[in-house]
C-alpha cells in the first residue's frame, strides 16, 4: 500500500532537503584559480620591454645631471635628507659614494642592465639587477622622486618572479639553440607569470583607490573645476586645451568622470563587462596627461601597467601569433 504520510517517499525532491552549496570551498577554489593558474608570458614580455627602455631613459637623465642628484654637492645632500627624514630615512649604498667616477660607473651599469632587460638578454639576472640599481638611486634621491620612478620600480619588482624573457627576446633565441634551463626558461605557461600579473593588477587598484580618495578631499573635484585648473597650469601645459573652458558642462563632466573612474577602478576593472570601458578610460586619462600636461613618460608607463589586464591569449589572438613565437 502506498504510504500516504506527507513528505514520505518524496524527500529527494523536497527543496528544503537539498544540500546547500559549500561557499567556503568554492571561495577557496576561486582564490586558488585567481593566484595559481598557469599563465603565458607574452603580456609580461611587452611590459618588460617598455619597463627596461624606461629604466634606460631614467638613468640616462640621472647620469647627465649626476652632480645635481648625487654626490657631496647634490641639491639635497645626505645631511639635509637625514634631518628632513630622520624617521623614514632609506638605505642606499650611494649615500657612501662621493667619487664621480664611481657614480658614473654605477649609472652606466644600471643603463646596461635596463637595456639587457628590454632586449631580453639574460633576463632572469638583468631584471633583478636593473631593479636593484634603480632602487639604490631612488633611495638616494629621497625628496626628488616622482610617480614615474615609483611605477617603473613597481613593475620591475614584480617582473622578477616572472618568465617575461622567455618570449620576444634574445633569451628565446638562445633557448631554441641550447634548450631550456633556469637561466633560459621555456615559454610555457607557469604560475610565476600569473602571480606577477596579479600583483601588478592589485597594486594598480591600490594606487587608483587612494588616488581617488585623495582627490575627494579637494573642493575642486567636487565642484567640477579640477580639470580646468590642470588645463590652465602653464607649469605643466604642453598642449593648449583651454578651449574646453568655453563649455563648463564638459569640464565638469570630465572632472566627475575621472573622479568616479579612479575611485571605483578597483571594482570596475575585474568584471568582463566593465573591464573594456575601464581600460578605455585609463587610455584617455593617461593619454591626456601625457599629451596635454607634458607627463609623457608617466602617462606612458601607467598605460603599460594597465596593459597587465590584457590576457596573453587575447593578445596573441589579436596579433595572429602562435604561442611559441619568440
């Protein structure tokens, strides 16, 4: 006889008896996929080339004004910096080098390492050496640093753990002839590439978030006039865009859009739906900074850093290249 008690024999279809999703296990799996999936090195290879060339440029500038930046007669000497930054004074071996020949040798070596990084020669050694020599200069130049120096050092530091020299480099040519080794790794996908990419991406999110929060403290960003003050600042102006003042609504709209984008970049950059819009805005903002405000190097490197959000597979599809191309 069929059991007529309610619920008996129908437990398998009762929604209340379904096992809930194990959200913690799913979160752990998502975290694991985020950090520890293997990734191809092609996007990082382009970042490596751009970063290496910018390091060459930076050290060439420092070398051309060596006595202004370093040595006993620098604009900001050792004693002055120690008085100004007694609690956050940063160590550098250049604090103890006053000889001009040694300072010149240091900068020439830094240029050499940056060039090797750009062309991908002995990359696994060139990248950390280029980063370290640049770090020593930046620590010595406390009080005379700019956003460009910090962004370039950030990118170089994360490239240390990646195999960015395994493609589009001289190392790749050597690997084809001699085979792979620690010094000449393969171009296969690896976890190190993914970790380096994620660190760059998260660092960018932090930069933009605090930049947006800082802007929110300024009245000019709230009343929509910040972009106008930037346009009429002749200290930075390299392209006359004061014509935007004829349309106050345009100035206000661009100011508010920039503030919104920078503050919420850390949220908008991750979903696939909003990522292209966010990257396009980055191109417009930093392209505008490079062209109109004369900060060509800084604007360029910020666009290079944003390039970390372009997946290698998408890049290769766009280029019509094979993943083994070097």
